[in-house]
């Protein structure tokens, strides 16, 4: 939270199991967080004027009771979007909870998996097929870098998904290939300028999570 504020960020996306603090290395962010720890996180957010906007990538399945725990936790934290790669068989109960809690669900895409042809979330057509007849609060978490790793031009995918793009994981990659790694925005092949222009044209009003997952120690 402090680093987000230091970098000029005003909002943050937490991930499941994210370590709470150096003092609580065994405590991970998520539905099992105690009320005391939730208050501590909220105090830190208020201290640095950072708003929690999303939680993920987390699982949502066929068990409505288990899904409800995640929705209730996000409501308690004031988080408006759950980022997930859900079990398609659970979409009916997920949509029910979206309506009940007024919390959005954004379907995330990891890269195409050559050794797992059953994995389909990389494909914007598949994501669109899951959400197009659902509540408008169910849509896409557009992971720009993972589209590049899958051989997909990000602006084409954004156009296809249109208003169903609810939030964005923004990465710029060095090459258009599965082994491409993150580089500073504007120096790679993701065409970040065109991505931002397309989001403006689509009147995108969600959050953009800045991701840089390379050379971690420097």
C-alpha cells in the first residue's frame, strides 16, 4: 500500500494470500482474514489515501456457499471487483451473487497453454461466450501481456469484448511470444498507447493494475 502511494497510485488490487505485513508473515489476504486484520488493512489504506478496487486472481466455483465467502469479504473490504478464472459450471450462482452483492466479476486470461488445450480463458471469444448473456457486471479482466503471449493483438481483443472489459492487467512485453517478459510501458510490443486510446474510445471506467513481473530483485 505504501509503495503504491509512493508510485503515485490511488487504487490497488490485492491478490489471494498476499502477505499482510512483515510482522504477520503467516497471514494472507483473503476471506479468512480476521476482523482485526481487516481493520488494520483499512487503516493503512486510509493513511496513504489508497482505495482497494479489486481482488484476484481468485477462484470461483460451483459451490455457492464458498463463493459467498469471497463476495462477503470483498463487500466488507469495499472492493468492487473480483478478478477470477471461474468454473464455467458455476456461472449461474456467480451471477446470482453479483446481483445480490453488487460486486463485479472480471474473467482473467492467462496465456494459451500448449500442454493444456482445455484451457480457454486466453481466448477473448471464449470469455465473451461466457458473459454475453449475463448481467453487465460480469465481464473481462483484460490481461494485455498474456494476450501478447497468446499471439493476440490486444486492441483487437479489446474491440471484441467492448463494454465487457471491466478491469485491466497492464503489461508491456519485449516480444510477441510465449516467453516474452515485461518491460517498461511504451518500450515493448504491446502498443500501450493504442491500448489506452482504445480503452478511451470504449469509455472504459474500470481500474488498470500496473504489472511488472521481471527482474524482481532490481
